[in-house]
């Protein structure tokens, strides 16, 4: 139950941010994987799967 609360909180922060589209997409994937107030682990393969970005684009987007 706590995980769901954190995911909702992170997702609300993403949607209310002034991020550009690609960072918003990446942040939304991380928000979807939020487990507590400080951590959200997403593998590169999962990020690629969820965003449909190429491997190189996903790596660049993660750095942004």
C-alpha cells in the first residue's frame, strides 16, 4: 500500500513539473517504479521497453 502512495506522489510531481517531453517520459517510468520516498530503480532494458526509445536514446535521456 505504501508503494502505491509513493508512486502516486512521484507521478503527480512529474506531471506538474516543467520538464520537456522526453525527460517527462523517462521521469514517469521512474515514478512508476517508486518504492519509497527516496528510491526508484529502473534497468536500462526496462526503460527501453517502457519508452520505446533506442538504447542510445535511452542512455542519453537518463543522463538528462
